[in-house]
């Protein structure tokens, strides 16, 4: 689109527009891997700092998903209230 219309606005916004979706995919993958496989030997080889950064990014993805997804809001409310 930018090349066709000589407009770089979409390119300038690309990371901001796409990163939340990418982190939601990471969060789902992390959740599914933990559910099916649990911790692995590689988990212990990560540095504490890298693991903390990844965990923080997953936290933000989860919070964003809770903010934007009605299904996640319902799931959260049902589990929070014990229904």
C-alpha cells in the first residue's frame, strides 16, 4: 500500500499495530506449551533477565487480551467469582 500510494503512514504504524497480535500469539503458545508439556530443561538455561522480560511481555499480552476480548472477560469474571 505504501509503495502504491507513496504513503508511509501504514509502515510507520506497522510495529505498533502488529506487536499486540504477535504477543497474543506468543501468550497462547506459551500457555498451550505449559499446559501440554510443562517446564523443560531449556527453561533452566535461560538467563533470569531474559526470562523476566519475556514474562513481562506475556503479562502485557494477557492484560491486553483481557481488555479487548469479551470471551476472556467472561472467562475471567466466571473464574474470579467462582461461578
